[in-house]
């Protein structure tokens, strides 16, 4: 009987040990395996100690700027034709006053006499040079010829010739009048010269001088320049062979 109990106890002990081992094995299978530990990344060696002090001076990495926006395409050319600007005469601008006459100017007048002292219209030529800021001096020549028959006795044999040659000087008044413009030149002057008048009769074959001699003339005048060099002039007074002259004025 004792042997039977002993054998039964041994069997129970073996069965209990087998059951415990089976449960332990089942638990081990249900538990997930642990992930392997990651190796630390290799550390990049930094600059030497001597260079760390100058690390602020080293060029730093900068983010490149964004690209510029695309340029819009140019507008198509207009089909309408724009009128070209009119090019007029432009005077030189200066802070100092500018007048129609200055020292050193060469003044040439070519004109025709009106209201002549004789029949016809004399042609005249005068030239002056600026010797001062307000004064110019020069010479003058007037000439006239014609046929008395066109005006007197209806005869073609009576002819005459009139000539005036003399010196003249002009005072330019723009500065005095404070006329600050380059287009206008106002002046007055005197002249002294020799005036001759000769007539002859082709039918009788003789002629003679009449009213010839020294002649003092005086005049006032004005010029208007269309461009820096060319303009028109008018003179009134005893101008040589007529009481007025008009014509073309050139300055150079």
C-alpha cells in the first residue's frame, strides 16, 4: 500500500512539473522579441581648437534668394502714328541777360530804299562790326539809277545816277532798355559820307553833277531774327538816298 502511494506521489509530481514547464514555454513564445539596439551615428570631428575661435569669420551657408518673377512680354507697337514734334528755333538759355547784339558781332544789311529822294528805289548795303557791348561801326553804300523819261517829259534820253558812300555807327539799345531777348535788336545811328547825283541827256550829249557833296545821315532801326544768324531789318530817317530802308539782315 505504501508503495502505491509513493508511486502515485511521484507521478503527480512529474505531471505538475510537466504542466509548469508547458505554461512557461507558452509565455515565452507569446512575448515579442526586443528590437536590437541602434548603434550611435559616428560623430564628425569638429574643427581644431585653433580654428574654433575664427569660426565666426568663416563663410556661412546662406539660402539662395528666390528667382525674380518673370518679366512680362513687351506691349505690341501701337498702330497709330504719333506726330513728330515741331522743331522750332531754340535760343540758348543763360543766367546772364542775352541781347540781340554783343561785342564782336558782324552785322550785314542788304536792303531796298523806300521813299527815295530821287526816282526809283535805291539798293543799299551796310556792314558793321561790334567794337563795344553797345556800339558798332562800319560803312554803307547806296546806289540808284533810272530814266527820267519814265517820269518827266516822257523822254527816254534823260538818265540819272545817284550814289552814296560813307561811314556809319550805331548804338544798340537793348541793354539800356533791359530788353532781354536774342531775337530783337533795336538801334540808332549816325553816318557821314559823300553823295553824288549825275544826270545826262543822250540827245544833246552832255551831263553834269547836281547836289553832290558831303551828306550827314541819321537813322533809327530794328532787327528781328528768325534764326541765330538771319533776320529782317527796318531803318527810318535820312539813310543815304531814301527816308527808309527794309531788307535782309545777317549776323556772323
